[in-house]
C-alpha cells in the first residue's frame, strides 16, 4: 500500500485512540469538558455512555492498526472495512450530534480511503 495512504490511515487511528482517551478517561475532566462542550453535571450524567463510546473508538483504532500491520491484499480489505465504518459513524454523528464531526472524523477517514484506492 502506498505511503500516503498508510500515513493518513495512521493519523486516523491516532485520532480514534485520542477519542478513546478523551471519552474513557477525560470525559469529566477539563480536556473532555472543553472538547465536548459539556458542563460537569452533564459529563457526570453521561460518563458511562461516554466510556462505552470510547471503547468503540479504541476498536476502530485497533482495526486500522491491524490492517496497516497486516498489509497486502487482506490488510487493504481490513482498512477499507474500518475506514468505511468510521465514515458512516462520522456522518451519523454529524447528523445527530454535531456537524463538526464530519470534519474531525469522517473527512480524514474518507481521505485515507480515497488514497488507499489510488494505489
């Protein structure tokens, strides 16, 4: 797979690992409150849900790392699957939660997916 596609995919994986940290460990701390615009009361009421969501973001990051490490044709298919999942989740998040999710989550994944197909 081409270098640019792997670099952008690695950035997407790093973003999702960062989302895991924010949602699982920093949700009710200053960085999490700033990132998501919640009050401490809102964060306390939704902390368990956020931790669950963070875990899913970790699975997405792990899937991308798995595809990169696997390489070859099967790694390509793994990356296509996980990047497509991220794009769909980003579109859904933009429609239901915040429009900025399209730029933070879906657009980087779409960029990586396009680069993968240009090989």
